[in-house]
C-alpha cells in the first residue's frame, strides 16, 4: 500500500499540475487561445471516445486474462525482468511492421500483396492487444501487487491476475486522459507491449527459431 | 534379489519403495547417493521464501472486476450522452483512424514506386537491416522466472 502511494502520489501531482496549468492559465499562455464552446464540446467528445475505448479495453483484457492468464502473467514478468530489451524489441518490431506493410502495399498490383498485408495486419493487431494487456498486468502488479504472504492472505479482492489487469487498465486509462502526455504514455506502453509479446512468444516460453546442432556420433 | 527388480528400482524408486528394505545392494547404493548429494532434511519454512508470482494469481476478484467495468461503462455512457455521441460513433472514429493509417501506407507505397532507384535501394537495405535486427533480438531467451 505504501509503495502504491509512493507511485500514485507523484503521478497524481504531475497530472493535477498539468491539468490545472492547462485550464487555469491566462489565455495568453494557452497554445490555442481562449476556450470556446466548440473547444469544450470537442474536449467532451474526445474524452467520451477515450473512455468508451477504455471500456472496450477492459472487456478485452478481462476476456484475454480469463482465457490465458498464465501467459499474460509470464509476459508481464518478462517485461519487469528485462524492460530495456522489451522496449528495444518493441521499437524494432513496430519499425519492421511499418516497413513490411509498405513492401506488401508495393506488392498489391501483383495480387500477392493483399493476403500478405491482411495477415500482417492481423498479426500486428493481435500482438498489440496481447502486449497491451500484458502491460496492464505489469502496471497493476507494480501499483497494487502483493509483496508478502501476509499481505496476500489479508486481501480479499485486490489479488489475482484479473484484479491486477483491471487495476492496470484503470491506471493507464486515467493517464491516457491527460492531454498531450496521455497519448505519449499510451504509445510507449504499446511499444513495451509489442516487445514483450514478441520476446515471450505470447507467453508460451518457446524459442522463435530452432537452434541447429550437429549430430554427435 | 533379482537383477531385474534392482534395475526397476533404480529406474523408478517410487514404484516399489519397499524393495530397498529387502535388497542390501540397493540400500547401499541409495545410502551412498544420499551421502554424496548431502541432502539437507531440515524443514523448509514457507514463509521465509519470497512470494512466487503464481501464488494467489488464480484468484478471480469478480466484485472488483464487475464493479470497475460497471463504473467505466457508466462514465462512458454518461460522457457519450453529454457529448451527443452514440456508441456507433465511437466505432466509426476507430475505423476512421484505421482508414487514415491505410491512406498513409498507400501514399508511402506510391511514393516508393515513383522514387528514384537509389531511394528504392536504400529502402530495401533499411528493410533488410531492421528485419535482421528483429531476428537477432528475437533469438534472445526470455529472462523472466517461472510463472
């Protein structure tokens, strides 16, 4: 709980400072001038879309965790054990997806590009969804995970993979609502997630490539 | 004792644990192995061990999950109502962002098709380098402990 507070308090302070600065700053300091009724309406619409997508993410996260909680947990562990590797792999994988998609688009006139592009899109979307749910789990574990058995025994609700994923969705979703910073945090989380999904082969603990060994006589 | 019984015991000591009581040879081998392995029979204090990641992970906190989902859905519906949006509009806006990305992809491939040979070669080189780097990074074994 104290650890959760240690993380929550600075984040809340930063978020509150940013929101207060944006709302309460004199109009001359604002990037886009004074807020009009249209601006306010657009902000509400934007927030409505974000929260609706967050609800969809929550249902997807709960469904995935019920189906393959062990794999999600393993990926989340890997993310915390080697965060830098997951991030680097995520960056390279996103770049690879984009370059490969351009190459497949280039091949569309030759008819082979369409199925390849469709397969790449499916793989990319599945990787992003799985990885983001693993990030939710990792964030939930960082914020509200148990450290001792006494803590685990005391808790009635705030334990288990499902609860950690839900906590992660709420924390990352709250951060997503912060203007400018939120989308950046969400994009970084996606990169982390894609890297983790690929690093752990979707939590299956299998190598991507078989190692060649000469037969010993 | 027969050689076969001894062989069976050596292969699977759990299958016939009483064999060791009747066979002096196997008893001697077992005693030697235990002495060599230096097995510590001291009781293990479970509480002294660190908490494993899988402990308590199968617990399903349905009240928390359902409560959080209900709150998020209620906030989303309230905001959609205030903004005059329908859930269909949310789906449309998501599809619009996918369409925008598809448009970017199409324009990039069109640019590549009309680009000079030098640029096309540079793109091909970047494609090979990035994918080779991806393969190198994927070859590394995961570090995470048992889940």
